[in-house]
C-alpha cells in the first residue's frame, strides 16, 4: 500500500442521506478519479481506503479483434492450402 500521502492534510466531508460522499475535484484530478471510473472500498484498521479498481484484463479481451475480417473455416483452409 502506497502511503505517500499519509501525512497530507485531511479534508472533512459529510455523508449524504443516500450514503454518498463527494471527492473534492483536486483529489479526483490528482488520482484520475473521473466519471464512471470504478473504485474499490477496502476496510483497513482505522477506516476505509478508496482506490481505483485495478481489474485484471480477461484473456478474451487480450485477443479480441486480432482477426481483421470475419471468416469461415472452409475459406481459411482453402487460403492456407493455396487454392
């Protein structure tokens, strides 16, 4: 866990009726917390740590789009055989 900002000045916020908090703009910009960015809430000894969600990419996401064009098996076999 990176505690680089451990001694930074605290910013007090109130929790809304719906259980929401507003992260100040300066902190959102500093840590890249923009609209629709997922965050993780991690319970720690003295409170809650909020950090960007670091989702590992699914293996399918890594190969998606490798093929340039739609193809069927027969056409592929003919192409490989040189017909």
